[in-house]
């Protein structure tokens, strides 16, 4: 017998699922993996148009493996966390070298690819290959924390007990398990949201331990960090990357001043980008008033 949560959530999903391109029957396993990488910490509304353009340009691992890294970073645009683009290209190259350009179907083989973690490997197994796996993202954690744990939100970090609990709910047969994984994730994204859950629209409100307990406050609130954006190093890094994506030639250090007014912060951001392999520094030697002068310029790699 399936877990009591499964039938009503599957029925709800059949009526309410979003029509997303990576969920359609014609989407390749590689397309699914690309979507999962792009969707990490990024909302669907930002990912969908970029995913479509990306897959049209680089529809297979071989296409992306052969691309210039500078083109890959420009195509990533403002999606955020551009190291994901580098890891995705590394993954594509590994698929070509190790698997003749075909994404492996085995979860262990997927985990061995660069940039593929536990969640992504499980998601590809379920969503691309329709097989049973334990897919646990932020949305799934939140739904299960509320319905089964009676908590407003799950702990800040994924725990073994959460994984064990999620595994107990996943149906035994492949097809139902794969559908459950996407359905419960969708429920968390659309209904059981973090800040304003739509409990009246929830298909399992009568089974929810959190609702039954009177919707207690988040007991982990004191451990959660809210990361600001304005004025942070991340914002400055993003501005530097935007400047370099827009340029078709190396940019002198002096022209990166628009990235932020704080010179020490700009230097820190640029140094970090170079260390991460997202930016290349070159020294250009010239003369000014007869004296030898070295100027630092920056460009995208590849």
C-alpha cells in the first residue's frame, strides 16, 4: 500500500502541474540535467527562457563540451552562481570522454560526474529515466517537515533522518515513484511555500501534522541566516562578470570601477573570480613617458 500522502498528491499534480519544457516527453536526459543545474537556487521564471536558448544552442553534451568557455559564461548571463556553468561544461566533457557522449543512467555513475551531487543524480534518475530514487530538494523537505514532522520548516541543513523519512514515502514501483518525486516537489513550489503556504488549496491539509498542531512557529529560526544582496561581494562579483560578458576584448582593471565604489571589495571580488576560474587576468606591458608600465586586464576564459 502506498503512503497516505501519495494518492492525493498525485491526483493534485495531474490537475495542477505546470507545463515546463524539461518535463515534456521529448526532453532528453541531458536536457533534464541542464534544467536541474540551472534551477539550483534560481526560480523557474528566470530559468525557462535561458534553458530553451541553451538547449537550442548546445543540445547534447558534445556540443557544450566543444564550446568556448567564454561563450558558455556569456550564455549563462545573469542566471547567478556562474560556477555552475563551468561545472556543467566540465560535466559535458566528462560525459563525452567517459560515456561516449551519452548521459549515464546509473545513479552512481551520475554522481561521479563533475558538479553532480546527490540531489541532481537522483533527479535525473527519476525525471529523465522514470526510475525510483529519493529526490529531496528544499520543496520536498518543507512538505515532509510539515505533513509528517509537524514543523513549520525543516532544519537549515539536510539530515539523515530526513532522507530516511523521504525514502519511506517514495512508492516502490518505478513509474509511481518518479511521478511522486515531481508531484511532491511541485506541491512545495506552488502550495506549501515557505512564507505563505496556501493550506486551503493543499490536497493533504487533512493529513498535515503541522496544521493539526496549530501551525507552530519555526523552531529553527535562530539558526537561519538571511543573506543580503545589496553591497555584498556577490553583487560586486556579478557586476564584474556583467562587464566582462558585455566586452569583446580584455578589460583594464581601471574600467571595472563601476562594479562597486569600494576598491578593496572590488579587488577581493576580482581575485575570487580569478581563483574560481571564471575570469582570466593578463598583464599588458607598455611604456608611459619612456617608463615601462604593466597594466592588469581581465577577460572571460576560453
